[in-house]
C-alpha cells in the first residue's frame, strides 16, 4: 500500500487557513538568469595576507521597493566567503567572539555558548558538531573524538539526531587545535551548522545489501556535491591545507554542470554563491520500509527504488519537511514532506541540485523565521514548486513509485551484517556518552579496531564484529550498563531529547536533564492505570519550539514554553508518518500526571486492537481528550494487592517499598528493576 496520504491533510489545512499568509519572495538570481541581476564588486578588509576580491556577489533583485534582508544576510555578503571577521576574532584574547563572527562560525560547524546555570560573568565556550554522512565514523576518528572530549571538552560526547557528534565546552583558545585534530583524523565539521546543506542522513545499519549500501553511497555523494568549495574552512583551521579524499567523478561533473543555469560560474562557490542558502537545509536518504531517518521531516527525502532482484533503479523524492516553529506565531509550523516525483538513479545529483537552487533563488531572506524551504512550498504549492525545479533539472519528474508502509527500525542488539560478521546496536540514553560507558566503549572500539555508525535516534552501532568476539564484548558492555535492548525500558528505547539547558542559548526549559525523571513518571502512570511493562509510546522532549529532537512527530511530545513548563503535543505515529498537534499549553512539569493519567487510563480501556497511543488520540479528538483531563478525579483506588511472584511476604514488600521511596519509585518498579538487572547479568555472562 502507499503511504503518501497520511501527511497531506495537515499541510493542506495550513494552506487553506485564511489567517495564514506566507508572503512570496523573489530571492537571489543566478548570473545565468534572464531577469535583471545586480552585481557588486567589493573588497572587504581581511587580516590575513591573502586579500581576496569578492566577485559575482548576487543580491536580491530589486522590485519597486528595495527588498529587506535580514542581518545575517548582510553578514554573509560582507564575510569574504565566511572568513571575515571570524579570522580576526579568533586571534583576540577575549573568551568570546562578536555577533558577526558568531553567525559565521556556524558554517564551520560550531556554536558559541555559555553556561546558563552560572550567575555573574558569562563563561563562554564552543560546541563543535561533526559532519558524518550516514553516521559513518572510522575507528581513528572515534578515538580522536573520545580524546578531545577529555582534553578540551566537558568529558562527554553527545550523539545527535542527525548522526553526528557534538563536543561541548571547547574554549576559544583551543578551537584551532580541536578542529585541526578532527580534520587530520578523517573527520570534518564543515557545514554541520549554518545556512547550507547539513549532515545527510541514511540508515546506519551496515548491512551488506545492495539497497542499503546504495542509499549510503548516495548520501555520501550528495554530501560531497553540496560541500562548500571556497576553502574558508581549511584556511581557518589548517592554514589552507586541503585534506580530503578524491571525489567521485560523477559528483564533480554534477557540481560543475551549468547547462540549466544553476551555477555562479565566476564564484568560488558555484552552487551557493556568496550568500549561501536562506537557512539550513536537511536531506535524508533511505530504502523502502526503513524510516529510521524520519524521512518526512527533511527538506528533501530520498527513497531508493529497486527492481524485483533488489537492483537500485532510481529514487522517489519528497520535499518540504521541517520541524522548527515559533511559539504564539501561527504562521510558523512543523510540516511533513510531500511527494515531488521519481528520477532515474543516474539523475539524483542533478535533481537534488535543482531543488537546492530553487530554494537558493526563491527562499525568503528577509525574515529567518520563514526562510526554510517548507514555507516556500507552502506558499507556492507543490505544482509550482515542481515546475520551477524541473527548469533547473532540465527534465520532467516521473510519477512517484508506490511504496510499502514505513517502519521505525532502531537496529539495537546483535545482527548479522551479511558478510560473515556481526554488528551490535547500543542504546544510549539521550545520546550522552560519559563516565564508565565512555571508558568501556573506548576500550572495545580500540581493542577490536571497530568502526562505528551513529543513528538518527542518538544511538551507536559497533560494526564488523567477528562472531568469536560476541561473548566477551557482550559481557564487557553489560558491566558498563550497555544492556541488550530487551533489558532496557521500552519507553527509553524510542525517547529523544535535545541538550537544552544549561548550554543551549535558545532553551526555555529542560530537555536532556529532565527526560530521565519524566520517563520514570510516565512508567509509574502506566503501572497505575494498568498498562503492561512491554507497552510504550514515542516520547520526545525539546527545551524550545525549534524541535531539534523532532517532538512534532512524537506520539507524546513535550515542547518547552516557559520555565519548568511544556506544550504537550499528541498524535504522531510510531513509524513517524503523522504530524502531532498541540494539545495543551503551559503545563507545569510537576503537574504532568494530571494530564497523562486520564489519557493513558482511557487509552488502556477504549483503544481498538493494537491501536497506538498516537492513533488513539487522533481518533478520539482533542475535544474528548480535554474533557477527560478536565473531569479527571484519579484512578479508582482498590485495596493493595501484593504480587506474590515478586514478594513472598508483606515484610519483604515493606522493606522494598521503603527503599523504593528513596529513589522516587514504587516497590513494584524497584523489584522489577532488580530482577531485570540480575537476569541481564546472568544472561550476558553466558554470552547470549
């Protein structure tokens, strides 16, 4: 069956709402455009000995009145291709950099931050984000990142929702050392942030299958195609030394092709020009059924289409997804991507380039709240958007090929890789690797010379494990708390949170630091209303409405909207194909049970066979859900029952209950935890 209709209704509703008006924007015109082109030749001050001339800088076409541009657009135009004034700011003795440099360093893969928990003078540091297409991390790079976290960071690594590392706490004086170490270890942070193509996602599973390998190769080729070419990154961090592997000839050919007016022929940035893109741009590639990449949340979603023999033939392309929004501004919204069309496999780089150029030329540059491609498509409609893309592509898109249902795949636990070796997916709560877990992972990866892959769900996969190594690796992992998925609470397996407090300057409330307690409380509510331990819902939490942990796709999403306060979003699907909707605002964290208890209570009693929580809330409607919450008086109390399978006598129960209260748990929760941990230790010790 096809899955192309589940997201149409939400997007159409936004378009038909007369209150929502997204103004169109002329954007930039390439030097090949038949329209008028304003060209400037400017020289900007640079402190380096290499004074560069800015050539073919394109600015928005001037209609009757001059088009307003955001401050960031001016900073980019005057930066000498993302160099000035960052190059000067890095040489000063201050712990921070100025506003313009703060915007530019994003293109280099870094954000300036300060610790918001501290009072008084701000203690500045920098977060670095790597760029790892399809999450691939060679052995040497992993070990380097592990070392850098200890030597120059806060002692932890964080796995992101886009298959990369984040390194927190790097001081300005150490930036060049850290950046150059990453570059010399086969890594990069170039374009991990900023107004350009971000890390390209693909399924992290290292299967020796044609479709998976083709999806990963395609992701790597697209990442190479859309990588900046002007050399600003290498100039800044390795003194102009360009360290990169040879690019596939098809990538070079597609980048240089200007037969349909896509390029700036006189520019060091043939695709981006001096202005780059209006905002960040996200791409994911996957295979049918595998929605481990949240395909519909990307600006461009690409799906490998194979023949009956599993040979890749071409790609379905979705466009227009995106999560970010702004509180109390209804003209901003999360959006699911929708089908654009199908292209033969040889054309994918040209089709992607045409989409990027359409956004480059027409995306809004006056107000960054509306600069993502989803707003362009919402304004134009998919038919107009497709028509413009086809002009840059030089062909018509073929009809979208039918796809099977999507499934969320975590790839946790042990799996056959397909070439005589195994891989092991490890769950990492919130993607934060530290303490004993970090030390143990380092030992295993170093000892067995393993490469790893990072997943879009903030987990890590150890690749290429010989079967003889399975037992000792399993035992070592268990001792560090890295258990097989059957021993991890099902709620934790699909939960995600952004870093939020204390370092993210945009966070309104907690996410990563708050989610462990929230998940325990949800589990307690499950037990209170009679839901079984093996039941779960997809929970995602962000500290602000930007949606970095994709909460708008969750069955139960928490979006920070004030101090210790969240919006609650409901209605996403377990396979990430439906958009959640805002249910309640300003719910204080200490009052979550007042909302969750009635919702889970009625889900337990009124759901249809195998109906997910997200589908249930959508079917019942928010009016009915609100009625339940408003009238809720609590679960009807019953005389206490002691589970004789857990407690042989009341005295044992009372002692466990007393201990459990110290940990903010029920006696049943603590007893089950003890039993599961004991069973895990026994099982892992046998190498199962």
